[in-house]
């Protein structure tokens, strides 16, 4: 079987140590063998990016547009193939995998345009005869630390703006999902990206993290709160620019006046699609008393009806959990919730199919209280809990009772209730009668409190992280 190498200074570098990319739908299926990067390879990648930045920072907007646009075109042309790879290595269903690849293609095309839209300003000084120019310049070498749950979209929305604005990149993908990152690197290399502008190293976080923080000019991280907090603190201590997107314990409020079908479908999508592997997933469902019994019964029935199976099989609506580690987290969280008084009304059990995989039933736990562990700790799996409250005021209080603040939603037919919630929800993204998961690629993504740190990702707001503002004065006489 071919060993896939690390991309360092335009070359595919194979080391003496490898790891297997395993299909969570069938753990007997080895998707590929990848070369593990150690300290020498990570340092070489950083050095290559540093050298490449000397010239790439002066590349033309047209050059950057052409490369990113070509990459986006190829990604979209190969969306079925790449979507199948994504579903095979991460566990998303095939439609979800193809949808994520499509988003990645659109991201590259969007930021191709942003390379041409790097506007500045020219102002008159308060002093006569002086002109003031305000421009943006690239930061330098950007270290990307990417998660496994969106293995092509998240690297895309970090790589594309970094390159569009003239930076160079060292990317550390997640070990669970190396295939999509390798494919992106291959596509960008063949699109004409000069050597050293993009480097990809398949290294352990404990190896790559400190080296990237020490050697890069900026770090963008997506992952868990504990890991993100360590990365943030280490970067800040070294005076490095840092952007962290971390966890979520996202609430969705269902009021008595909600349309039952809209509420059930919104929560079903938010809580269980993509096996709950979304930082924006609804894991706390806060329901007012008048609709609670009817809503919980309908949602439990809908959860039980979700077809679970091999991620690439026809008709499957939810694939496996991505790894044995994540499966155990879900199992333990449900066991703790039951021990603390929660009542499992759907799921709560492992599932078995024709192949060995990390299958778990979509799980809904009723009768929980805000202080339970299930409502405090991120599970990152297909597990949601129900908290019953008396009215909107209590619902908002409970919704905000978390250290995190990424996404939040409400299901209601009341415009007044919706506006009140949008104003008072302590979250970076708020949805009304929609799933909490699902943000367009051209708008800012990010949260509050422990969920996020630093400038927003995606859309025009990405330039706040990937560029530095320069103010220049000229005396014209």
C-alpha cells in the first residue's frame, strides 16, 4: 500500500514511521498509510514557509486568485470522489460528505475573490499637504491546527484566506482524518502554488503544537476547549497572534407556541446529524412546560427512526462515531446522566451491523437539570438532553448558564420572543426556527466566552486575523 508523505517545501516527504487511516464504519478497512512527521519535519516545514514568505508576500492578487480559483474548480469537479473519501475516513454520510466538499470548493472560490478585494483607504491628514494611506499586509507564517470533524471544510477556511492575503502556511491536520488534508495539498500544489507556501505535516499535537507556536507568526486552532486553552495561553505568552475556535454546549429553546414539525426537524438536524460531531450541535434542549411532553415524544420517535449504518450506504441518515475514544465519551456521558436522574427516551446503546464500527444510537435524555454533567460538559456525539422550564425568561437564563457561547437557537412563532432571545442570548451565532448547526461560508463564524478567542473566521471578517493594518504618511509638499 502506498505511503502518503508530508508536504514540505513542495516535496512529499516520507519518514520511517507511519500510521493507518481507519474507516470508522468498518475498522477492518485501512483507507491509507500516512507518514508521521517528527520534530525535524515540522521544523523543516516552518523554515520552508519562512523562506517562501519572502517572495509570496509580494505576489500579485491575480496570481493568488488564479491558484485559489483553480483549486476551487477542481474540488467542485471532484466532489463525489472527495465526498466519498471524507465519508469513509470521518464517518459522515455520503450526502454530508459531498456537501462538505462542496462547501470547501465554494470557500476557495470566495477567497480567490477576496484576494482581489483587498481594499485600503486614502485619507487627508489634519495637517496640510500630507496624505495618509491605510493598507493591509500579510502576517507571515500561519500555523494551522485542524480538527477531525470537518476534515476538508475547516482546513479550507483556514488555508484559503491565509494564502489569499499573502501568508504562507504550515498545516497540522487531525490524525483521524489525514486523507482530505493530503488531497487539498495535492490540489493546491498542482494549481500552481509555489513550493513552501503550503506545508502539511502529519504530526502528533504534542510534537507539532509547541513547534508551531514557537516558529510561526500566528496560530489558528479549532478543537476542544482544554486543548485550545493551552494553545492560546502558550501563544499569548510568546506574543503570537492567536485565533481559537473551541467547543460549544449549545442550547435550543422550544416555546409553547412553536410549530411542532419545525421544532422537531430543527433539533433533530442540530443534535444528531453528522453523528453530533459539530461544535454548533444542539446538545441542550430547553423546552417550556406546555409543549414539553408532546415535543419530547415526537423528537424521541424521530430519533428512533433515524437510519444508522455505514456512512456510504444508500439511505443512511447517521454514520458511526468517528473513533473508539469518542464512542466511550458518549457512553460515559449517558451513563452519568442516568445515574444523576436523567431518563433515556431514545437510544442510549451501541449498535451492531455487518462490519465492526463505532456505532451508537441517537440518544435523547429527558428529565435533566441544568446542574447535571450532561448539561455542563461537551459530549461531541449524538447525545442531547432535555431541560424543562416554565417560560421564556427562565429558558434564556438556563440557555446562558454555560461557560461556552458558540451557537444558540429558538423555535417560536412569536416575533417578540425571537427578538428578545436574539438580543439576550450569550452566543456568537443565533438561529430562529433553524438548526443551530449550519453557517454560510461568506459570513463570520465564532462564539463568545470559552468557545472562541480572537477574530472571527470566514467571510470578509477573516482579514482581521490574516492581515496587519499599516498606516503610512506622505508629505506631498
